[in-house]
């Protein structure tokens, strides 16, 4: 960024005691107030929804019909159909735009996300130009320089807050990390554009008096101008390299460059403001602790769960369909909730990378070595371990290497070192829904399986409102059933499972009709792809209580389920939950 001295422009504003610097301060406060007001509104919404969910759960525990919760409000149905669940245009939201197998343009936001982004973007434009005296070129350039620079620094506070994995707003606001990731990208673009506007306005104002040659010379010779210019270059570089095409094509390189450029931008901006003794440095002060605290908490999480007490041990098993099952015995117990995910670091496979994966299964096991058996209850408890399992499909990069390493072993089993960072997520439980439909495509079943186990257990214990659980899993080959066979065997043996659970398996690419056979009336197998709207319609006609529909899988599947749920909003009470990881 370039210099940011206060413009000394005589006029009516100063005559009344209201200076441009005071107006910049006021607009900065308004910008933070807007962010705070939206956060407070979402917290109120979150609390209200949690209270409603709790009441619905409690009042439905002893009700087999739950008829009161089947109906819906036409006004609320309109809001969900046309705002909360609506894609930006017709149907497409989570399905990626791919120009080729190597060129990914990204996804579209939902209509609600788009309206917020558009509103905040427009607010920043208005705040940048309001009360700027455009009748005077020099005065306008000076004030636009100060205004855009100030707003860029202020926007860095929510920008860095939304970037952290330990973002406290995720739980408070009930928003997913995926949504915060989207907002983080757009806040970053706003900061970069305001930084560019700030630099160009400085050059224009300075060149009007001293000429372009002297202006450019001062930019690289004066320390505070040079550091500001470095920060601007870093922001522009982030703007370019964080675009979806570059991000998806070279994600590992992108991640390292992104962190390095962000650090360079903060350092350059810090020295720019400090050397110029500008008051805007107070807005930068919270940014550095936010970034440092998130990194510190991530290190603490990794150290606590993975080191000590013998450390973690990781088994990787090669499975059909270029997939692996990763089972990690944690150093310390982990309280598991359905819907959680974790980041896996595998130094032997890829030293720098960490990827998020849904946690498919978790259980307690006693780790008793052959040379030392536990002799009493205390010994047993001290040696108790939490095991966590993930299903990872080998595609490109780290996941492909992981599958190749395991498949190369004679028995398809590889022992390696893995550090787990987490847990994250798990805020959306399905206990309050009388009817639950879980749609999964491919390895997306890892998100559904923990919910199935949780709901079947709750039904048997009488602690959930759920009376019907339908798992719809779309796979390419019957061989993929091996991914979750040990866990599904355990679920099918659970108490009262037949009273609540139905499983529908759709094989999209069967080699022959002989592969398709239904083991029982509660576990059915079909060839081809399902008609999502027909399945949801059939369950809606006989639904118990409010229906919760969850989906995790390819973007095209998520968009189909979303569309089917939206079309049913006026017919019955039905909620939509989408699990996605955008990157």
C-alpha cells in the first residue's frame, strides 16, 4: 500500500469540525458494526433453532405419529425454497464447472450467500466513494487513497477470522466451515481490490504534483512506501493464485504460497503503517493474534491427540475401487459425534499437506501388548485407545500416492505415521427428525454411516425422535460395499435395527444383473441411478414428524437432492442439510 497521510482539503466538512479522517474512522466502525450485527442476528437465529429443535425432540420421544410437526407454514416454506435452500439460478450449486479434467472453475454460491456477498461488496464500494469531492481530481485522489486503505485494513479482521479452522463463529453462528471458506475468499478479494485502489489513488495524487517518474521512484526508495507497495503486490498475487483454476490445479503449491503471501502482506502492511505512524495500525493489531492463535490451537490439538502414551498408530488397507481404509489408534481418547471431520497429516506420503476427511467410524478398544497384559481395571483403563477410521478414494496427488503405497504391499496393508488434527464439525445432529433420509454418493457414505449408528442406537434407547431412517447409497460397483462392510455388519446386528432402518443401494455401473440381489426387505439393491424426487416423494407421503434430508457426495447428486427438497417445501415439513468441502 502507498502513503496515507490525511488530506488537508478545506471545505464545509472541516468548517463543521468533521474531517475526512474522522469520516474514515466512522465508516470503518460502521463496517465492523454491520459484520457484528449480522453475527448477532445469526446467533439469535442459532439459539432459536436450537431451542425449537430441543422442544421438538422432547415432545416427540413418546409420540409415534408426531403429526403436529408434519405440517409446514407457507411463509416459512417460501423462505426455505427461494432463499435458504435455493441455488443462485435454477439447479446448479455444488456441481463444479470443469472446462477439462485439469481446469476447474469452481462452484456457484447459494442465493442467500450471493445476496450477502453482493450486499457487502456494494457496501464497501459505497463507503469508498461516499462524500469524495470528485470535482477536484487531486483532493478526490487523496481522500479515496485514505478511505480505501483504511477499509482494506479493517476488512482484514473478518478475513483472517474466517480463515481459521478453530473459528469460534462456526459453532456460534451454526455456519459450516465450507460457507466460511467461501466468505473468506470474497473478503480477500475485497481487501485486494481496496489495496489496489489505495495504491492507484496514491500514484494519481502524487503524480499530479511531482510527476510519474518521481512518484514511482519514491514508491521503491522510501521505506514506508516500499513496504506498503510490497503488501499490495502480495495481495494481488493472492488474488490471482487463489482463483479456482489455479487453486484446484496446484492445490499443494497454492497452500504454501497462500500462507507465505499472507504473511508477507501482513508484514509489509505492518511496517508501512508503523513507519508512517498512521492510526490505521490499530485495525491491524487484532489480525496478527487471530492468525497466531489459530495456528497455536492447531499445533496444540495435534500434539495433544497424537503424542504421548505411545503415540498414534495408523493402518492403511487397500480396497477395491482405488480406495483405502485408514484406521488411526489415537494416543488419547476422542469424544466422537456424527458429522465430524478431521485433517490428516501423513509425513511419509506428503510432508506438507493436510486434507479434511469425514470420520466414518470411531470406537474404543483396549490396546494390550503381547508382553504386558493388564492385570487390573486401572491398567485396562489406562491402555484404552480411541480408534478412528476414514475411507479415502485415490484420485490425484496425496490420495493417489496413498492408495498406490498400500496396494503395492503383498497383503494390501501399510503401517505408517499419521497425525490427526481435529475434531471439527458435528454441529448438525438428526435427533429431532421423525424421518431421516441420508443420501450418499461414493465415499460420501462416510458422513452417513455415523448418523445411521447414532440414530439406530437412539431409537433403541428411546432418546431420539427418529422413527424412520433411510440410507440411500449410490455406488459404481458392488465391490465398493467392501469399504464399509465391517461397520455395516455391526449396524445390522444392532438392537431393533429392523424397526427403524432401511438401506437402499443403487449400483450405477453393474457388470451383470447377477451382481444385483437384495439380502432382505430392509436392505435392497437396485441397478442404475435412483430417481431422487420419487424417493423423497414416497417417504414424504408416509413421513413421521419433520423430515430431515442430508446429502454428501458428488456435486451433481447434492444439487438433485436440493432440488427435490425445494419442490416439497409447500407439501410437508422438510429440512435440507448438505455436507460439502470446498477448496
